[in-house]
C-alpha cells in the first residue's frame, strides 16, 4: 500500500488555473473522495496523479517516490474511467488480462490472477462473455477487476458509477467499498454525487476553482463546514447572515441570535423544528410556509424568510398538523445546531 501526497500542485490552461497550489495527503490504504462542482479541478488533480496531466509546478509523491515527471506506465497505478473503456471485441477474461499481457506476465500466472480478480468482484464464471452481454453494473466490475489485477500501488476512480441508475449505483457503492477493503489499496475517486462521497469515503476533499477549500472525514466536514460554500455543497444548508455585535448575530429582521460570533451560520434542514406559537428559545425566527414536499417517509417544508428560501425536513408523522400554505411558522433549533461560518458565501 502507498500514501499519496501532492504539494503545491498548480496547472494552468492559459489564464485559467485548473489547479491552484493544491496540497493534500491521501492516506495509505484509505478511500478518499474528491468532490466539487464542474470545473473545480478534481478530475485534473486525479489525472495529474495518474500521469495524464503534467503539473506546471508542485510535487506528486507515491510513497517516497516523486513521480510528477514519471511516465504513466511506470507509476503502477490502476484507473477506472466513467465509460469503463472495455474492449468490445474481447471477452471479459481477455479484458481483465490485458494489462498483464502488456507486462509480459507468464500465461499460467496470468490465468490465475484473472480468475482471482473476477472472483473478487463476484464475476467468477463470466470470463467467456463479451462486454455487450453484461449489465452496466457487471461491466463496471470488469473494469474494477482489470484495474486491480495488475496489483497497482494506487487505484484511481473517475466518476465510476455515474452511468448507472440510482438503485444499481447504491448497490455498487457497497461493492466498491467491499472490494477496496479486501484489496487494501489506497483509493482516490472523483464524484459529483454528495451522497456517494459521504457513503464511500474515509476522508473527502472539496475543491472550488482549483483550490482545496476543506478536507477531513465526511462527518467532520458535514458537521463543521467552516465556510458557506462547503456548507451548501456538502448536503443542504440554510445559511443565515447578519451583523455580529456584542450580544450575538443580528439578522436582517432584527432577530438576535445569542452566542454567535461569526457573520453567518448554517442550519441543516434536519436540525430545524417548527411551532405555531412562539417557542421558548432565543434560537428561533419567524417565516412563512411556502410549500410542503412529500418524499415518502420524510417530508420537506419550504419556507420564506425575508425573501430567502429555507428548508426543514422531518418525518411525515411530525408534519401531520400543519397550517395552510402562506401561514406563519416559527422555526427553532438547538444552539449547538448552528454551524459557525467564517463567510456568507
């Protein structure tokens, strides 16, 4: 297994910086998710680690080896692409064996390792089929087997589940995690799916405009986003801004939130509760019910406060006795649920 480090990584395309002084460590044997909006630099970072992109400045370390000028084929990296990139004219076994053939692995050893890789991804017995005879999830597993059969030091995944439908994607998340744990390989994956990043990752890094804005465990980043962009990007967040003063944060409607020392806070929709009479707490504000959204076991209330849309989520059981749309409601929350933000986004 191998720790991966990037130090001061910069890559520009003309005046635009796809990566801007990115420094990040990917722990040995961990599952690290790179998350960010389109154009944030996450795929460029992954491709730089793989060797498809040469950085303008900075270092890339695989263990104790600097590899930013090492050719792709000498980095011992496995990669799974969004499209899987399987050879349609080859069987499953031939696809998996391709990298071993390039490395001139002897036939008996090659056959044994292909069988082991297919068993690992639960496709034993599928070796004679063509990719066109497989489902999307099975093709994804073949791509995984092909990437790990060469025993790479690092596994890179570029949005590997985005082509699957939701139900299959959830199943494959479980499979990806299982495979990674069994192999024990350092894995870095790019995704635009927040839920996927939270589900799979041991740690996540959030990029914006080529810069790393937050890094940590999924729970730590979700519970302490630190800035409005991260709060809104990783999960949903109601961001309230105001003017800090001696007693707390003064909101636009005059409400004073005691104990708040930052110019903004984030409130997760699931942290909010509602009441019709004013609740006995200073951590409250009055809004107007705009819409109720039914989504099965849970429901969402969309509320209007000072022209800003706020969201509250709760079980359908807790949303039975609602007033009519347009009616005033009090929102309230525990003091600890207000996440301090250093900016308003």
